[in-house]
């Protein structure tokens, strides 16, 4: 992820290069001008990539915040009563969401031999006892 200070430093470098390009252009030295402009283009490309990274990070944080408001904590697990497209109602692992902000579906490890469900998380290994399910 691009750090805000790194973006600012890159922009500052780009501005300094623009000033240098103008000074070089004023002296009419074409080779120096071409090299400076190429350096400027590289700095600006870096700025563009860093801005794209920040926009992606911002988008992910917004989605996570939206999920946070929709999640319902019930029976020691999380549920999404009105899940967004691509997700289901749940249940989701409380430990994975609370500690890592990862929405991990719980797996039903019940078999035909058991009358009560037994859920577990494939990521952190948390298990949920039947008495706290419903």
C-alpha cells in the first residue's frame, strides 16, 4: 500500500522536475530536455500508481465498513440478514472477523450420526459448541 507521505514526496519530486524541465527548455538544450521530461514522466507514472493503490485501499475500507454495519452477532457467530451480492446469510466466524476483519464462512461438520450441528472455522480452527448455536 502506498503511504500518504510517499505520495506527497513523489508529487514534490514531480514538481521539482517540471521546474527543471522549464529551465532546461529555456536554455534550449534538447538532449537535457528529453532526459528531464522522461524522468518527469516516470515520477508521474509512480504518482498515478500510488493514487490507484490508495483508491483501492479506500474502496476496500468502505466495503469493510459497510459489512460491519450489516453484520449481526448472534449465538457467538456473525450473520448477514441481508447479504450483499456474492455473500450468504452465514454463519461466519466471530474470531476471524473480530481479530482480522475477515468474513470466513463456518463449515458444518455435522454428520448423520449427530443430532446437533457442529460448526468450525477452516482458517483459525475455532469451533462452536451446539449449545451456543441456536
